[in-house]
């Protein structure tokens, strides 16, 4: 199964989003609505893509009015074509109209991430059965948990979630310290964590691999350089993970996969997001 | 002056962003750093753009360690060229390294919005001295206050902030009710608010203008249609604001401005964001 | 329909209120209650008034124990006479007793606001079919959303919700700047917002109207002065809204309405509140 | 010393109040202000009263801009006359103007409570040196800590803060249980807490006193009845506290004090609040 | 009935605990689970003890997935033997596995407190029918409400909940002030509260009793000293409560009870906690 | 350097702890204090131990009154002997007295964890230079970040922080799935994470090692069994980490270290805590 975002992250993000759209007076335009009218709403894809964010969509309607029924037609990870129904909603019209923009903001943003990820994953998969596509910590502030879940929905994998769950040694961390010393200290302090070293040269790769780093991050290397470095690293440490990073795009990712790296991490998956285009179709009951 | 985002929005957004990057164990890699080392950091533009988000950048370093000094070189709204220094930071190295990604995620995302906005504003300004470029409610969930401030930093203006501060009548709101009745009711209920009517046809524009709507939203009209509708609306209600919306881009915005509309609102300013590329230059003191 | 307060405002206000009445040890006196006893409670009006705050009342019982059933007999906006039942509650006695004071504090405070508002509205309506009665930003800190909803329940309207949704130019905002310049800048910066100018003299009224202000706030003028100013303003700007403010009371409001102003705003609606007197009638089941 | 409200209550209440006045876009009218202007502000009493809420006033300016200097001229508990300066503020004009309404809403509401309390206390003190005036749990939801501190500032005392710090037995709590049994159980369960019994008759007073109640609450008794009941209670339990309650007003309180009760509790101190009238005097520097 | 912890304390503590175990990415290991599998879980006692914390246990499963059914077999306050089932859980396996550690951390910690309390209470009860065992303010930060509820579940009683609900005069509070003056001031300021004086000598006990203290706290006295002091105190103030404190243990508590004190307070009940050993028995449906 | 707990965790935990000790009325006993008195406070060790929690101690005084000066004499990780000064505090006496219990609750609890950890680490270090002592997820709900920092202060290391940062496969996770399949899936889904398998038998150890698990958790094995299993695992996967767990104590830990395991994890480090005994020495200035 695709691991969904933690429930507390969903509940809290939706709470904030509804508050920012409805505080302090509520939905002014609702004063025009007849009371007691119910309606049906369909969220429909207007372009091809991969869906993410359904937990937030469901929660948005639920928090506003628990009597609204939401039917998730396309769960997270589903590919949709233009015209496909993504979600069906039914209930009292006023809260449905008040919640729809919030629900759609989540779906559009997160599905945009999933869709972009899925494109890169497909391109990589075409040349390598095992190379994984990863996100980074370059996420939208406050939305990391949801954006990383969207990357998973798109078939990507998650790099470390934050500074707290893995060691990543960059040259800024090294002063009087060599890579060898840094890795040794990291392993002795943080057992069971990925100890990754950012490397610009083969010398650094070799030092990291010998020191016991569990992965190396090849920074801004061309694919052929990366291939050489990967071979070097694995010759010294057979289980080491080889990752490339640095402005890799949908176009360039396959050549890195072909170069035999294990992991390709791409900041743009989350820092540069194109909303997935989703439309709404609302029908007032009895109309 | 450009109105900055409310201070509470900044403080809270930064608090969340730091927590998501540092909870629960803190920065694991910090265990490698020598104690007592101080450093200087410069945030440098790598591409041309307009800066937004400095309040968040300052707050991120401050919340992590109040002894870090932050010097805002390019305040919100400043145009920068590649190589320009945006912010200078100085203080103990460990917290600087722990906070830099958070600070940069804010700056990159919000400056991306400001930069895109500034491009559209410049294109519009080239053909009209008065047409304003507006954002929408299609913002990233939880970041609306900051994103709308970034639009202002880019020279754009803010459409309604949420459902609570203006009336926008769409066909979904109308059932047994005519536009005339809806506008009358809205004005009697919500004095002093913008009462805007989304219109697809000249008939609707005429009805809205006669009814006393304070603005009309011309939805998905071509520029020449919009020009006709604007003339019609103003002939009936001289002070009415004429807004166009619906997938308008940097390319198409000028022709709408030339058509004489007052306001051009563009969802993509905030729903589809390209991070502004900013680099870091860190120097360890004594090195 | 009367637009209810936003759901998040209700949920959060009730959460805080229950916490302040029950933290940290819970209801000490509950230790005396027999277990398993159920009861019925009626909230009954002891004086005439208009009800507001039912959403908070329902939420208070729900948050404490979701099995309690609450029947809203007099929805927000209902006029009640002494002896009228306002709300009926039924369920386990212990949580009913623990929540009743919180529920009643909301109902009493908010119905007090609605009742006072309704009195002023009735007095104004007796002399004018269209003059609206408005609240101000002089609300109880932390309760603005609920208090403004109570004003609506009483038949009043809401002035701007906060500093963020309209422009109100007072002399403190003007320095080197004239009213004409200030209004022009405000309109160019904040399209679609009410741009209101506080005026003490006819000269200011004329300048504001010519400058394109969407409303004028006549401050501390006598009714006849206000009538003259209103005529002047409308002669220059037919759609301008004319508002009066400054210690207006139930007694003086009608003469302002008779003077033909559009809006009468009264700080005392929310800054000086007389609780509506509501009683409780509890019956233990089987007793 | 008068015990101030807890610091966390102040910080949190101000945070909420500023957010509700400034979210999401900040102070729109601030766009008209010249940059770099500083100003001085004086809060001045317009009617006689007793000040409360200064901690909130200081905190409001501080949270908005820590460079604003606030000088508390009349600390909580000070009596002021019309024209007296209450607080002096100095700093950058924009945040001063943005925070002043929030600061004043706290000062006006809480000083209103303190002033009313002080009137009742003075009236009671005129006939009794020891009778105390108490508040109740009928407070504005979410503001209890601050309102109870305002009662202290006015010379009043605080009844129990909530359901969690004392036992108060009303007839609703008694079923199969006698007062004697209830008091015994309460004392055995909650040592060191006030165990108070609400009494309508002398029989109940006698039973409560004999059972070991630490106080009796005489509900809706006339002063002479209360005097008799007090004598009875003390004859049976010399250290028992005798409290009266039930629609007692400024007019009727002295006769209860004269009747010799220890405590007079008045819900209206906090449930029915008249804002203290405070004015603002702002001077732009260099003007 | 045993008064349960306030519902808001439970909801909030569980929310925090789940967030700290599941944020930001959720349960990684869940990716291995087959979808749609349901399971049953039993929490089983592995050692004798007294249960507390069931409200948190239920809430943990509920917050993660409201479809999980939880059956509380041993409510708070129940004594269990090794092998006894404490709680039964049934529902979808993934959320059950994700929540079980959180649920068990609450149950184990709080039952540890209840069990230790119950031991001391039993030892004290063996020599005195009325002496109560009390906790202190030496609780785990952030868990006080739940830990004090656990003490109640174990048959103990709660000393003051915090600095806000009773007066406790220690020598640090006295400067120029005598005990007599301090007690008088405390009684005049805080009617109905426990006014307790910490005493090291009989002279202090006598002064406190004469001054009207409602209880004395005998600090670090031997049982025989305490007996003398208690007799002295009661001879001067028959209703005074006599409490002992200061490193009292399960071993020493009975001799204080035998000495005739009313209250024995023990910081170790909450500051030094041995988790109650509870095991899990999970059965996958269909397996 | 020892990585401190994240600043947001400290700030938030202290905020909660102060609120629970001071809400709603503040420190009642403070009403007895003379105004304007300043004082010095020393926290002194009464037994040998290792200090943790100083960040919380400093923050507690700071949040209550930023003018209090706190001097950390024994930083986290320092060994102290009875009589050693741990922290010095100086400033206004009222807030010092109001904050001291909160500060001490943090220091005592967290130093208790650090001290216990340090004992185990010392015992293990006596027989092995490299075996690490680890905590578990059996932490006090809501305090995990601080408790894991206390373990680090005591020389221990942190096992995974939560379900979100590593994969730990227990038999409950396996159904139709073999260890081999589970490990493969985990590695393909969560690159760079520890993939650990809980093993009861040598067969499981062998399967896990061959499958590419990065560590094995030997559950409830005797030391000699663990030695055999470790040899087996390493013969198949040289870089695999071998961890033992299951009721290991200070007494039994060294024999596991001698058996050559890499990691010893002990739930009791955090689930069963003995407060470190710390005393207070307060001196009123001028006294």
C-alpha cells in the first residue's frame, strides 16, 4: 500500500486552510442561498495527471459539515484522463460551496506534484527498473508532510523528511574535520541512520565509501561522471547507495538512470509546482 | 508603503516550518560541527527576479537563535539581478545551518510569486497605466496571507482575501433568484463590500450593472468581448469595476489591458509557482 | 439565510471555553453524582430578547460528550418571550451539568448582543425602511467572529471585520497627504474594497466624495448636520454610502435614520453588553 | 501585591486578538502612511474609573513591533479621573495605529469590569470592613483569566476559577443523596477544597454546617433572611463562610454587607460589562 | 464516581502523542501491510496493578481511525492480575498497529502511577480508615491533568492542581511578614481557598493554627513529631487539616497514618514512575 | 557537540508546563510577597547524576519574566556530585518562585533519564568500546523529543524517533509475506532508511541478513544466543547492525556488550524514570 500522510497532518492542514478562507465572518455570499437546498458536486479532471490529496479533500468537506457525503472516485495514485471524475460530493449546498475551493486547492496542488513526479518516474523507469526518484527538503513551508505523500502517490520516494532523521554531510559541515572523521563520528552517534556525504570529486567519493558512508550524493555531476563515481563507490562499498542531485529535470533524469545511479533527487518536484487542472460540476437538487 | 504580511502570520508560519524541519531530534548533522564556530552567510540571487518573504527569512533565524544577526539587503519588492546579495546572516554556525533551508524555502517560494507577478504587471503596464493585476483564492493551503503579500511585493494587487470579505455571485449561487434580486439582497446585507457578479454574456453584464453590482467578473471572454462588455457596464454604472478572469497568462494579459478592463485576475500567480533560484554562500569565521 | 459564524470559530471558541472551566482536574463536584443517571435540561428565557449563539451551545455539549442530544428550539435570530424554551438537552447527567455553564455563557452573552441590536434595528426601521445598523471593531478580544454573527442574528449588519478587509482613512492616517491623494492611492492599491473617509466637516465630505471614496463616515455630527452632509455627498457621488458614528444610542439612532443616512454604526452593540437572562430547568430521569 | 493574570493567558489572548484584527492581509489603510514616521500616543480616560488590562495593552504593542515603547502610567488597580493619562506609547506610527484598537479593546473591557467592581466594593466597604465582593463563573467565554484579574484590580475577590478547584453542591447534584452525605463524600475526596452548599432554607443551612461544609451559598435570600441564616450557620460551624448570591446589584449589595455575610458574589461583574470610555491622542513626530 | 480527566486534556494529549509518533511521513512500515486486513488486539497485564489511562487509549485509536472499535475491559481504577485482559481492540490492521505504541505508552505510564498509589493507599488504609494519600505538583511537565487522574484511579487524592487554586506559604514567601500576617492576608484575598502553611517547628504550627490557616504542612518531621504537632494544631483549630510531606515512601507512610495525620503527600507518586508492564496480543483476522 | 533538543520542542513544552501550573489565576501565594524584592536561587544536586534539561530550565524562567537572569553552571551532559550547583538564577522574586517548580520538574525528570542512561553506558563501556546504548519509542507521551535529548546527554544514542523515520518489521507486519519479500519491498520503498527485522531465531536472522536488512533486532535472546546470531548475521552481511532488546537492565547489559552486539536498546531508560534529586537554595536580596 502507499503510505498515506499522517492523519494529524491532514486534520491540521485542513483546519488552517478552512480558517483562512472563512474567518472571521463566514461565507458572505451564502446569504443569497435558499435554505434547505441540497446539491451534488463532481470534481472532474481537465487534463491528464495523477491524483493526490484526497484525504484533505474529504476532510475539508467533513470539517465544514459532517453530513456532506464524499465519494473518492480516484484514490491517491490514480491516473486520470480529461473528463474523469475524481471525487463526488453530495449534501447541503451552502457548506459544499463554502468548502469547494479549499478542497480543490489541496487536490490541485498535491495532484500537480504527483503528476510531475509520475512523469519523471515513467521516464526513469523506461531505462531502469530500479532507480528511484526522490524529493528533497525544498518543500512549501508548512506542507511538507502532504507534499511528500503526494510524491509517493506519484510513484516517487521520499528522501529524508527533515534534518532529524538522517545525516547529510556537506562541505559546510566540515572544517578541521575530514570526511573520514565526520562519517565515523556520525555512525557512532546516530546508529541506523543514513550517513550520506555530498561529493564533488572521485576523491571524495572514495573517501566517503571507505569511511563507511551509507550513501553518497553526487552533486551537479554529468551522467558519465556519475557513472564513474558510482562504479568507484560500489567497488569500495558494495551496499552503498549512489544518489545524484542538482537541477535534474524530466529531460535529464533518464540519462542519470541509464548511468546506473540508485537515486535521483529533484528539488523541483516540490519547489516548482504546476497545479493539476481540475474542474467542478455542481448540480442543485431538483433543478 | 507596501503593506507587509501580518506579523502573526509570519511568526506562525515560521514556527510550523521550523518544527517540520527540526522535530523531533533536531539537526542530526550538527553533531559533527565544532562548538563555538561562527560564520557568515549570504543569500545570493542566481537569476533575475523580485524578492518577497524577507520577514519570514528574518524570523526563521531569529526563532532558532535570537543571537543570529540578519541584514536584509533586498527588501520585499526589490528587483535583483544574478549575483546580487539578497540577505546577509552572521552568527553561530550550527543554528545558521539548521535554519537556512527553512529561510530559503520561504524566500524562494514567495520571491517566485513576486517575480512572476512583476513580469505580468510590467507587461500590463506597458499598455495601460491603470489596469491592475490581481491574485485569486487559488493559493497554497495555509500560506494565503504570505502569498498575497508576495503578490503585493511584485506590484500586483489582492483580490478578496477569502469568502468573508466580499460577495462574489456565481451562477451556482443563483437558483430561483435573478441577478437583480441577488445583488439587491447582497447590498442590503453586506454594506460597503464589493458585490461582484460573474458574467458570461452581455445580458448578464447589463443586469448586474443596473442592479448595482460594484464590479463584474467577465469569465473566459476574449479581449474584444471584454472591451464591449466593459463599455456596456460603464455606460450603465460609471463607477463599476470591470474584471476579467479565466486562464489569463503573461502572454494574453496585455491584450486584456489594452481592451480597457480595470482588473485582470490570474489564479496561476499563486497556484503554479516557480521557485526563484537563490544560492547560499557560507563562510566559516577564521577560515 | 442569516450567515452563521464560521465553523472553525465556533469549534475553537468552545474548546477554549470548556478548557478554562474544566482544566485541569475536571468537574470536582461530579464525584458526588450517581453513575448512569440521565437527565433533561431546558434553557428557558427569563426576559424578552433575540437568541444568538446556538452553534456554540450545541458544540459545548457535543465536545464534552457526543452522546448528549441537543434540540435547538429557538434558532439564532428568533425572538423569545419570558418562559419560552430556547434549547432542550438530554443525556447523561454528569457531562450535562459540567457543560451547562459554558453553553449558557455563550448563549447569554451573544443573545445579549442580538437583543440590543434588535431593539436598535426596530427603532430605526420604524422611521426608515433601508437604513442599516452596524457594529464596529470594538468587540470583546477573541470573540469578534461570534459577536459579529450575533449582530447579524439581531438584524444588524457588519461593518468591516478587521483592518484587513476595507480602508478607513482617519485624520491620523493623513500627514503630508490630502484626502484626495489618500483616496486615490487607496483605490489604486486595494481595488474592490470600501474606501471610507472619516469626516468632521462638509469640506471633508465634499473632498472625499469627489475623490471617489465609496463611503463617508460622519463622526459625531448632529442629525441635521448629517442630513446636510449626506445630501452634499450624494450630489457629488450618487452611489456613495453615508455612515454616522460616535456614541449613537437606541434613543438617538432613529433621528439619524430620519436624517436619511445609509448606515448607523454603534460601538456599544458589542463593547457594552447586557447578558440576556436565561434560566435552566433540569430534570433527573426517573425523578 | 495584586496578583496579575498569568503571563501565558496574556500572551495567548493578545495573539488571538491581533490575529483577528490583522489577518490575513494586515492593515490595508497602512498603505497610505509615509514610511519612517514615528509618533506618540496617549490613552486618556474620558470618565472616572479603575484601570485593568495594562499587561494586555503592553503586550499588544510589543507583539506587533517590539521597538514600540509603552509606558504604563496607571497600573492595574489605579483610579483615574477624566483627562488622566493611562498609557503612553511611542514608536513607528504604522504598527502603533495597527495595534491601538486591540490594545484599547482590552483596556476598555477589563477596566469596565474593574470600575464596576470598585463601585460595588466601595459601597460594601462603607458598611462593612470585611465583607468581600466576588465574581462568578459567568464570564465571557475565553477571557476568564483576564476578567478575574480585572475583578481583583477593582478590589474584588475571585470565587472559584472553574469546576476544577472547588466543590459547589447544588440541588441538581443531589438525588438519592442528602446534603450530609454529599458533604462527607466531597471532603473525603477533595481535601483542602472549599466544599460549599447552595441553600434555600435554614434547614439546609443547618444541615450543611453540621456536615462540615466550609461555606454556604445563600441563594436569592433577602438581607434579613441572610442575616438569620448566617447567625445559624456560624452557631454550628464558627469558621464557615457565608456567601450570598442571586441578582445582587450595586444598590442591594450594602444591605447584604450590613446583614453580616462574608461574601457577596455577583455574576453581573463579568456577564454585563460597560466598557470604560478611553480616548486616544496621537501626535505624529515633527508635526 | 471517580472523576475522569477533563476531555480536552485527553484529546489534546493524544493529539500530541500521535503527532510525535507519526509525523511527518506516517508509519513507514505500513507500506508492507496487505490492504484490507482486519485484526484483533488485546492489551494484557503482565504484572499485577491498577489501570489508569483508558480514556487516552480509546482516544488514540479513535483519532487515528474512527472505525476501530475499542472495548474497555478494565476501566480506570480496576485491579488486574497477570494475564487479565485490559482492553480489546478490533478493526483495520494498519491503523491499529500504528496507534498501539501510543495507546500503550499512556496506559503503561498512567497505570504505573495508579498502581504505586494503590499500594501506598492500601498500606495506609491498613492502619487508618481516613488518612488520605496525596500527590504533589512534582508531575511530568505537560501531563499533570492525566497524572492526577491516575492518582485518583489508584485511590489517592489530589493536592492542589497548581499555583492557582490554593495558597501554600513557605518560608521563601515570608520576609518582613510573620505567619500570622501572611495567613490573614491570604484569607482576606483568597476566600474559600485552602491556606496552608509549611511548618518545621511546633511554634510555627501553633502560630499557623491560631492565625486561621486551614491546613499545616509538616515538612520532614518524624512520625512521632508529626503526632505531637497534629495534636497541637487541632487543639487550637479543630477543623485544621494536618499534612505531612518530605520523602515519604511506601514503607514509611503507614507510620505517619498511625500518627494520626490527615494527609500524606508524596512527590514520588508522579515524579518517579515505574511503567506497568502490559503486553499485546494481536490476531490477524482469517489467520 | 551533543545535539540539543529542537528549540520549538523546548519552547512549546515549557509553554504548556507553565500554563498548567499557573492558569487561570496565576500564583495565588504571590499576593503575600512584597513588591520589588529580588532574589537569587541556586539549583543544587542532592545526589550524583548527569544533568539534562537545561534548555527547558532557562526557557521556563525566560517565558515567565525575560528579566530573570539564568546562569547554566552544569550544561546538559555534565556529571554532578551532591552539593554541586547546577543552575544559578537571579531577578525579581515573585516570578522566580512561580517558575521554579516547572523548571525543576523538567530538570529532575530529564536528568533522571540522563543519569540512568549514563550508568548503563558506563557499565557497557567497561566491556566494549563500541557497543551503543539506545532508547526506544516507550517514552512519556508528549515528551519524546526532550527525553531522547536526555538520553543523548547521558551518553546514549537514539533509536528511531518515531514510526516515520525507519522501518522495523515485526511478525505482526508479516502475513502472506516472507521476511525476504518484506525487506525487499521496504528497501525499494524507503531508500536510505534503516530496515530492521525483529528476529527470534537464527533462521530469521539468516533470512533477514541475506535479504538486505540493514539491522536485526534480536528479541529476548540470552547473551550467548545473541553472540551466535551476531556472528551469523555478520558472516552474511558484514555491515549489518546487530541490536538486542527485551527487558535488558543495568545488570544484564554488560553481558550483551561482551557478546559483541552493536546496539542495546532499553525501554526502561524512558518508561521507568527516577527523578534526579535536586534541591533549591533561595536567598532574598538584602536579607
